[in-house]
C-alpha cells in the first residue's frame, strides 16, 4: 500500500472516535470562554497543549485564578499517562528519525495511541506504513479537535446545557477501552484501575488517575511475572509484538 493509502486508512479508523471528539472539543472551547480566557488564548491553549482532560483542568484553574505553578503541575500530572503510551508504542517507532518522532509525540493522544497500537499488533509491518497510519489517525483527531474547540470558543455560552455534551467524554474512552481487553491480564488491569480510580477521584490535582494507572499496571505486571514463572499456565500467553524490537 502507498503512504497515502496508509494515511487514509488511519483517518478512516479515527472516524467513529470523532463522535466523541466533537462534543469534547466544543466543551473545551465553551469552558475556556466561560472561565474568562479570551478567544486567542483559548485557541492557543488548544493548539499548544492539545490534551483534552488537562486542557479542561487548566481552564478550570485559570477560572479560579490559581497560581501558574499549580496549573502547570496539574497539567503535567494529568498527562503522565502519555509517558506510558510513549513507552508502549516506542518500539514501533524506533526506526523513525528524530524529526518524525517529535511530530508523532506532539499529536499523541489516548485515541491515536489506542487505534495505532491495535493496528500494529494485528498487521504485518510489511503491509502497513506505521508512520503514515499513525499520522492519518492522529492528525484527523487533531484537526477535528481544533475546529471544534474554535467552534466552542465562537459559540461560548450559547450552547444549551440540555445537550449534556459532557456525557460524550466517557463514551469516547469506553469505545477505546473495550477493544483493548484482549486477554485475562488486560481485563484484570482494567477492573483494578476502575476500582481504584473511583475512590481516588477525590485526590487533589487529578492524582487519582495516575495512582489508579500505576497500581493497576503493577498488578498486571505481577500477574504476568508469576504466570511466566509457571510454564504450565499458558491460558493467555502473550507474544512479542510482531516487528517490534525488544
């Protein structure tokens, strides 16, 4: 397949996810205006940060006149999960140049990661350009996010609350979660993360998300360790992703 075909394949894969991205972006734009940001700053925040959950947290803190240091730390803490995505997808990008890695890092999101890593694990590396598939999915999400954020900035408080756009945000992440539950370990990790995240939501600076992720991954790693130590347990053995370097 050509680079163009791979790019379009990534863009098509992102299509269903846009149903959740559109209201999510509108909420980000509306919230920015309602919390006192001027349109230029609202659009700049969306372009530079490009991270939905941390954008909303930053906007809320701006509205509360929080110190800049608190805003920066909060955004960094919320985005710590991206380091886990980076570590997971890095083997597939090992042959990219530094310039391409930087571009891929800029547009890395939950959705782009989930779509791409699923495709990479299922497709022969000779049949798909990982770079162009990823960029097709990631830049489709980026473009729609920016357009919807600008639309939210323009509409401001004119979006009726009766639309309940916030409901689309968890639906978007649920659509990414369920296809990723491919074996018993991932199911256990998801259950542990959900069980911890709910009570941990009361932690300051959205630390509950990071705590739940770290503890759930630890449980998953321990399960894999003890399972591998028992050669007789091969019920859900996993293999090294094809084409990835150790």
